[in-house]
């Protein structure tokens, strides 16, 4: 999306300049690839292209938020707590039976 916006925004606006070289070289080389008199134009087009990417990202995040509101909220804490209580009861009963066996052996 960034490349398409850069190429379409710069195409024909700067004489003897291929916008594809800018997309291949990257943003760090903008100042070396473009003549100083065209630098404000290139930076404006680059900024507009970056804004469009952010708009798409924010829109997708908003859609994800709306989609998440449609899911049912289920707490897993309650089930975990119940399972731990059941485990404690089972372990507690086994401990009582083990103690009875130990007492019978000692007598």
C-alpha cells in the first residue's frame, strides 16, 4: 500500500525521477535520492502514504474490537476454583484413610 501510494503520488510530479527507486532504496535515502527543491513534495507524499497505512490499521483494530464484543464472556476463574476445591476434598479423604492405616499398623 505504501509503495502504491508513493508511486502514484510522485508519478510525473518530479522530472527525471523514478518513484520505484525510492521504494526500493527505502525512507532513509530520501534526502540523497531527491533534489533539495523537490524534497518537501516527496516528504508530503510520503507522509500522506504513511497516514493511509495508519488509517487502515486503526480501522482494522476498530473492526476487531467490534467483533470481540459479539463473543460471550465466560469466566474461567470459577471453574478453576471449583476444580481446586474438588481436588482438595479428594486429597483430604485420602489423607484421612492413610492416617487410619498408619494408626492400625502401629497398634
